[in-house]
């Protein structure tokens, strides 16, 4: 049964793609939910709009210089306003039944971990939390006895396909991938892909970082690492299959040969609603599945040669230790450099591989025992990656 209404929600990353989809659902059910806090990065207007729409008690913006503007934008409302790193953590700690973690990147680690440590149930859209600091995250969730609900569509599908069954009876866990905009492209063509081409995802409208990750299939690699931590499944039992229609999102194969799957029209509001309502179900306005109309579902093996980021992430998952932390940080900076048109598309995976090799040589890749350790590694790798990629002129090596 559902917790007594209204459920109190904290929404971190409220102005992003996941944030806006979450707000869409919250707005449709004002009786069912109340919003204790919203937090965003730097877009004052967007954050103020969201805070007004959901009548948030508290609004935090990461950009410290945005305080006055946010204060002004929310004048005449009952929303309290704060700015800066501490303010985002304060938002995460506001009283809530569920904290939605939808900040992009390792920036989400501190506030999300703070919420877990305070005993809050968390719905996790932000996969970088588990890639950067998976072991300490899962340990804290277990210690506090809190729920960590997967909001990422594949993991949400697998969570539902698992139906609470014993992990020892699982033979394989399969995550599907759309294949992204470059699924049928040659290696040569992918290497020269422009920013606009990488941002042109066939099935999902998402923030720029995850969209670029999807184009190179790094996103699928991050998701394997995420699944490994969330479900306690070893790398050998994790698989990727390319499924361009994105109707089946994840599958679980059991020891008796049974396979269960999570199936839905690709719309993030479905996994978001599953988390918001859990263990009850909400009613969403998403398009309904019509298999006869879709007619054909197809599958293909991933191509590690054309998508080296996926192979790299798998190697990093198998190696473990601090390498996932390194991979995540280097990838964030490389994606930023690509979006700034400072490096080529294939330069992203190349840079991440170099960063992992460098970390293996000098001990940066030792397993971080705590979230603080993981964030220290994250910081070192970011600085290194920034200086390694800073020399690239915006126009020099690329004409886009
Ligand atoms: P986005 O870029 O659209 O939004 C990111 C949000 O984070 C924005 O609200 C932004 O203001 C906020 N933010 C950025 N830096 C911040 C900081 N330092 N402090 C506080 N807030 C900050 O990204 P998105 O597509 O919504 O993705 C969010 C997360 O969810 C990512 O980790 C992504 O991998 C994951 N995810 C997204 C989708 C999707 O469909 N968009 C699907 C699955 C998982
Ligand atoms: Mg996903």
C-alpha cells in the first residue's frame, strides 16, 4: 500500500530532463505529493518556475552568485531560497519520504550521499553516483536500511523483472541499448561525428552529457557498473544487447531458464512514476504499449570495435578498485571538451583510456574506501583531464 498522502519529495536536479519529467508527474497529482525542496545548478528562471509549479518549501541553487536573482524570482511565494554547495546539501536533507537524485555527474554524489546517510529513501536517476562511489554508497544504504530505487529505465525494468527474487538464482542480467544515433555508422564516420550529430538521439530526449554518453555507448558501460552495484551482480553475469526500438529495457535470466523482462514505451515518466509511487503505482499520461503496431522488435550484439567506450567500461568494471571513479571523472571532462568542440568524438574514449592507464601507473586507481576518498580521486582526475585537454584550441583540430 501507498504511504499516507501526501508523500513528501525532494527533487535534486529539478531543472533538467529528469527533473522536468518528475515535475510533470507531481503537478498532475497535487494531492498525492508535497515538495519539501528543489535544487538546480545555475538556471535561475527554470528553478523558480519549477519551485512555483510544485509550491516547493525550499529552493537551492548551486551557483552561489545566483542567490539574489533567485530570491527576486521567487518573491511573493512561500519558498525559502539559498545558494551554494551547502544549500544543495541542505535541500537533500529537508524532511522527505523520497529524495529524487537527478543532478548530472559526480556533482550529485555529495547531496545524494548526505540524503542516504540521513536515512532517506532515494530514487536514483544519477548513475554517476554509483560509478564514482558504488561501494560506499551501497554500504551506507544497507547500514541505514533505506531504499535505493533505480530510476534509470534499464535498472528500473530489471528491478521490476526481479520481483524480489533471490540473487543466487540469477544466471544473467541483460541491459538493452538503443545503439544511439551512430548504431549503423562506420568507425571512420563516428570518429568525425559533430556535436549536433551526437546530440541527435533516436529514442530519448535527455540532457547533453548523457546524450553524448549514449552516442558512444559509454552510457551503457556506466549502466553496467551501476547494475553491478545496485543488484550485487558480478561483471561475468552482466550483458548488453542492442535493441533499437527501446521497448524492452532490461531482462533477468534465472537458473531454470525463465527470463523476465521489463517492457514499456520509451518515456522516462514511466520509471519515474514507478519510483514516485512505489510500492503502489501511479497513473501516468504516457503512451500505451501497442505491440501489434510496433510489429517488430530487433536485437543485435554490441560492436566493441566501433564503440570502444563500452569495452573500456567493461574492462574497468572487471578491474574494479578506483578505476570506475577515474573513468567517470575523465569522461565528464572529455564530454565537456567535445561539447565545447575542443576534441573530436573518438577523442572522448581515447582520453578516458589514457586517464585510466595513467591512474593505474601512479596509484590513483586504488579502491576508494569512503565517499570522501572517491571524491578526492574524482577531483585529481578532473584537474588532470582539464589540463590535458585545455591545450586543444577550439578551432584548431576540428572544423565543425
Ligand atoms: P540534465 O543536464 O538535463 O539536468 C541536470 C540537472 O542537474 C539540472 O537540473 C542542473 O541544473 C543540475 N545540476 C548540474 N550541475 C549541478 C550542480 N553542481 N549542483 C546542483 N545541480 C546541478 O540531465 P538529465 O538528462 O536530467 O540527467 C540527470 C541524471 O539522470 C544523469 O545522471 C543521467 O545520467 C541520469 N539519467 C537521465 C535520463 C534521461 O532520460 N534524461 C535517463 C536515465 C538516467
Ligand atoms: Mg538508462
